[in-house]
C-alpha cells in the first residue's frame, strides 16, 4: 500500500469579482469578466466548502462527473483558459499605472496548505495577499496539480494505468509552474508568503508525483510477476526521486522555516518504505542465486534502517509497520533455512551488494490552454472609488 498525503489540496481562497474591478470598454469584455468570476466562484465554493447545491445539481453542472475530485478538476479546466486570457491582455498593458491599481484592488488572497502555521491557527487559515495575477495563476495551478494527484489516489485501487497517468499529469503541471509561471513571480514575493508560491516547492511536488507514478508502475510489475531484480531497481528508483526532493526541501527549510514538518516526514517515510521493499526484493534475488548468507545480511541491515524511520502519523505507521513485519517474516524464513540446512556465513554490511535504482517514469507535459477572446479596458482614467465596470456604449 502507498502512503497517502492529500494536504497540498487543502487550499482556501477569498472571493474575487473581476467585473467589479476592471473597467470594460465593451459589452463583450464585460461578459467575459463576469464569466471569469462565475468560473472562479465555482472553485471558491468547492474548496472553501461553502457550496449549497445538491449532489445531483453538482453532477449536472460538471457534465455528469460523480466524485468531488472529478468535479473540481472540471472546474479548474473551465477557469484556467479564461484566466490565461486575462493575464495575456493584462501583461500587454502592464506598464499602465491604473492596471496596477486594479490588480491591487482584486485583493488576491490564498491560504497555504504547506506552511507550519496553517496547522496551529485555530481561528482559521492565514491568508496571504500578493498583488499579481501570476500569483492567482500559480496558486490555481498548484491546486489543480494537487487535485489531480488526489484523484490518482482515488482510482489507485481500481485502475493502475489511470492512476499513474494522473500522477504524471500532476508532475507536468508542477514542472510548468516551476519553469514557466513562478520564476517571474519570485521577485514580487514578500517576506511572508505561502510555500506554494516558491518555485522550489513545485519542483518538490513534481518529484513526489513522479515517485508516486513509479510506485504505481511497480505495483503493476509486481502483479505481472516481474523478476525480483527488476522490482528491486524500480523500488529504489522511487527512493531516488524522493531523495532528490528531500535535498531540495532541506535547502528551502534553511531559507524559509514556515514549511510543515509533515511534508518532510511524508517524503522521508515514503523513501524509507521503498528502500525496504527494494532490499527485500534484492534479498530474494540473492536467495535465488544461492547466496542465502547475503540475503540474510541484506534484510538484517535493511530492517535496522527501517526501524529508525517509523513515521509518527498513525495511518502511515500502520502501513509502514506491516512492511517491516513482512520483511521480518522473510528474514526469519531465510535464517531458519540457513541454520538447519545451509550454514552460510553472513557477510558484513560493507560486503553486501549495493542497491541499484532505475527511474522509468516521466511527467506528461502541461500545455496551458488560453481562451483567445479579445479584452478591452478603459485605462485612461480611474473609474470611481470602486473602479466601476460600466462600459462605453
């Protein structure tokens, strides 16, 4: 079983009404701003858990999609092309001082699901305001990737191929965030910022998703009866993805301490889990090769390391301890056979074969869609104290 960590999807946001802020020059622009607000409101109500519609209406509004994850994915895919189009036209006149005032008036505010403070604020989530549409795009894409990842966990028990592809899609979104969206936002970030706005955190999330996609692939290989030597390499490949993520996270923590320790615990626990499984398969291969002494040595040292990394989270601990139990049973079986039949010497740790890792999954590229409709704004003068949207007829 895989360890589950859906915390990244637990973002919250404050309401935005675009047509109350941007002054449209024509009726078509006004209608597009209203549609943008409507699509965002659907996301707001879902993630803020404030929607009042029935499940039947929710299914109908999302084209028959049944689960909350599927419905939220649909909402993201309706909103993002409109947001990309708005950003395109805003960037075209970004030097206009009135545009900067309008963006500030939007009060784009998102909470964090990964900051340490988010777990100890009993009065509700702490919201971060950053006056940039790229912040809105970045947080929406981060949420989109997190919900795709959550959906991948939902279908894990029924469709391994779909689960793996969803993880890879999420990894592609985080890769896009890291390289194409967040770099230009970094100079605008204040000292107090959500970890989700950091490019490095998107890198970490992409690596987690790739590790999870490979873990699903390994499960498929196990079901097909793939050789222990290849399974050992694939499990260790998962650990290599996670080791890279831990290295980046350690640097981020040194620079910005407001990141939940549960993220590191999750990555470390997953890494240790796949390392143990890799060593177990490696030991089984050594047994097949008539090297039961080496097999026993591998398992003994693997279990020593595994017991040092037992997670505190109860749901993770039970899965992890079952793996330790299963590996211990294999070790006892090998030890009994060696004691009564073979009597092979147990090599020291530095005499044992080193694990080899094989990464076989890659992310699915995210190609942002843009609803290409022209937007026209009245930017010559301020439009009153509320930046009224009344357009010229």
